[in-house]
C-alpha cells in the first residue's frame, strides 16, 4: 500500500504547511515547496534543513538565510493541505491566482520525442508499480531522457519533490520538459513556471484556468498524452512536427 503521512513544512520554527504525503525524498519536498511557493529562488537560500520524526508525523524543519527569513515573516500565512488540494489556507483571490513568472526559453522539441518520453515514464515508477496508488513528476531533456523523477500520493507533492531535486542538483531547466501522470490544474502550471521549465506534458486533461495560466507564463502545455498522441493547448511554436504527422495541434 502507498504510505501516507502528515508532513509539516516549517521555516524558522513556524509551520507554513501541513501536507498529507509519501514520507520519501523529504529534503527535496521541503526545498521544492519553498521554491514553488516563491519563498526561495535558489537552494542555497535555505541555510539548513532537518527531518524530525514523531508519533504524529514528520517535520521538515528549514531555516532560511536572513534576507529570505525576513521576507517570509512579512507575508507568513498558515496552510493545511490534503492530498487533492493545493490552495488550502489561501486568504485572498490575489493569492489564489498570482501572475506566474514568465518562462523564457528558445528551446524547441520534436513532437515524437515528447510522446516517447511519456511512454517511458511508467516503467521508471517503482513505487507505483508496487502500490498502484501514487503520482509521478519527471524532468526530461532531449539528449538525456528522463534524468530525475519523484513519486508521491499527492500530485502537487510529487512536483514539489521534483522541483527540489532539480534545484539541489543545479539542473538547468530551460531546455527540458516536466512530465506528469496527473491532470493539470492551475497550481501545477504555477509550480512549473517557478521551476522554469518551458514545456509541461500530462497524461490527463487541463482545466481552463491552467490553460490560461500556461499561456500567460509562456509555457507549452501538452495534455491528454496517451499512446496514440496528445493535445497541445498553448505555445505550439516550440514543437517540431516534421517527424510526426499523426499529432495535431
């Protein structure tokens, strides 16, 4: 069975979020959450991180550098999020739908390569093969394939874990694509924009707000990616269709 546990993400001793998540890759989770929430921009802005277990759950305790700590204290909010929700605790409409960072990238991708990348994701999902109950988020590059992947019972958590792994590894993100085994809601696009990846590919459909946000962020949004093709919703100019006549924009 997929393990699910309460994970508290704390900064400077104060809890910022409590998420129900798979208790693995928790340093990646903490750093990635801090990145996609706009708390940090670089992993080095977290001065230290510690994983603390208790009978009630797990704390990912992070301490920020002085600049980021002061910045966070000015906008601190409490948030509690179950698996299926990424906006619990938001206090205003402005917080729910902030303007996403614009992703600038001149990278182009062959349409067939992205289809093959999605088909290669399932065999790498070791935890899902055992449990059939977790999502995956992966980072793919044309010449390197899938370099990093993270799994979690929550799709938002899986993407945050991937974000943390990418920034910890100092991986350049402007030449690759995020691959998701889930649907695409607006939060997933917002997180992708924070990561800085120009392409987002998902197995299920996007929401209307996800499409609008991807367009605004300059992200190529591809969804309903199955064995027979996929649908392109925004910025198709990054894709080269010369090797694939069966995929329609």
